[in-house]
């Protein structure tokens, strides 16, 4: 009798989605009931931007990845049902954005993500 293995998180799919500007690929990594919180200069910790579910998260990803900018996943660590990664981005005019995310997984899908980001001023 074999043992069942839990679904694993596909870090290469995460990299391909981020670096390939493919919002649909990224969205496929989220559970239907996922929640995403964004903290930055405009949406500070006491009032983060919160997206509920794949539709709202998808709208945000479509907006971000439709912009003329490069995205690179710098580091990614997976431990059990938790993933952390850093991402660096650059607009054509040289403005840079750096973000870090902490995510919780269920059945190999993202169910909770907190993203903290900062831009060049």
C-alpha cells in the first residue's frame, strides 16, 4: 500500500509567471478563496489593500503585469505550507520597485499572502 503525498507548491511556475509577465499563470497558483494583503506607502499596515478571491486578485495581477516594466524573482523559500519570496522590478525610466511576500498554502495553492512593497521616490 502506497502513501499519499500532499500537493507541492510549484516555485518554477511562480518564477515563470513573475518573470514572464503572465498574470494568468500566477493566478493559477491561488486557491479560489485566497486573500491578498498589500502594504506600501499608500496602503499602510493599519489599512492595507485587501483582495478577496481569485477574481479580485486576478484584476490586480492583470493591472500589474500589463505595465511596461521588468519583473524578477530574486529569492524563494518554501518550508512546509509557507512560501516567502522577494521580487525586484524596474520601469523603463529606471524607477525600481522591491517587494517581499509571505504566503500560506493549502493543498499546494496560495490561500493567504501579505506583500510589502516599496518604490524609488
